[in-house]
C-alpha cells in the first residue's frame, strides 16, 4: 500500500522498471488520465495497461530516478511535481530520457492512487552536441 503520495510516485516508477502492469493497475484509478507520453494522451486505466504492456514487450528500463519532488496535499488529494530520468533499451537500442512530471493522486481505500500523470520530456543535456547521434528531422534529414 502507498502510505504517502511520494510512495505512490516511487511505486509507479518501480512498476515501470519491473514491467509489472498489475502493479500499475493497482496504483491507478479507473478514470486515470495521462498526457505527454508516447501516445500523447490516453484516458482510463485499461488504456494505460494496454500501452504499458505494449511498451514492456519492446523495452526495458534499467535505471530511473525521481528528484526534487514537491508534494502538495489537500485532504484526500495531492499534486506531485518532480524531475525524472530513465535509461534502458527500446527495440534493441539504448535510450536515455529525462523530463518533468506532474501527478495528481487521490487517497482511496487506505492508499494513494494516480488519477492523472503528465510528463514533458526535456532534451538530454549530457555531452557535447558533436557526441550526440544525428536525429532525423520531419523530412528524414539529419540535423
């Protein structure tokens, strides 16, 4: 059980690393909303589980971290804002991502559950521009 909003956020990221859709289902409310992820926007726990299961079939998260979390509790509701980063492999290709996230959590049945999750990816700031692989632009040319 997630005793605090901070526990719920940590459990979310651990479930992603563990490739555990059942844990994600237990951490979310049925009317869960997501925005900013790979599919842009999704509604409902079933959509989250379908998207996560598809991701888990193609990828793994090897390391993750959540830093600078700010938590605001309002009775049985809480908002968490934090920096995140993760690294792993997707379709055989290593990746590193980082960004900002905001989660809305509701205390229900003795624990905190996600009602909404929003992520914004930030550019990787590690290394020099020359060290980064070329990224195709919208017309397929390297930038």
